[in-house]
C-alpha cells in the first residue's frame, strides 16, 4: 500500500511560484497513477493534474493549463507540482493522491484510493 506525504506549500504573492512535492512509500508507486487535487473553503475537491505511472501522459484542469506542471521521479518515489504565475484563486489545500494499479487516470475522484494529508497554498493579491 502506498503512503503519501506532501510538502512545499506556503504563502506567495500573485505571480509567484511554488513547487509541491509528494513523497510516497510502498512498492506500487511506479504502477500508480498520481494526481494533485485541491480544495478551497466551501468548495469541492477537484483534480488539478494527473500523471500516468511511467510519466508518459499528463492531464491538467483548464484553470491551470500552461501554468502548472506535474512530474514524477519513480527512482525517488516522488511526484511534483510546479506552480507558476500563481493567482489568488489558486488558494486551497493541495492533496496528493494515488490510484494504485491504474493504467489511466480515473474519471471519478473515489477511484483514487490513497491520499496525503494536504498542504496549504495561499496566494495573496
């Protein structure tokens, strides 16, 4: 079973950058689709970006395309989210999630079966 720990959140001004990291433990990391979700107060938890097990395919929410980049390093059992040109509306708790054994990103959130504890990202205007 994969276990996930996020880091890298914080406070940044609009237009700035942050890089989130997610360290995974467990033997199934490289065969898992990984994703970053975010949840703002009073809103649903939405997927931001996902990446397949070998890193060959990525997908992004329209709101972050061209600004965020998801990547992974299977040798380090880690997945990253580089966030550039941050906007106040990017403020949220960001979660790393795994769909263990999945070959393609699940279409529904409940198919992600392992979650990190979340890291706060706050973008000031």
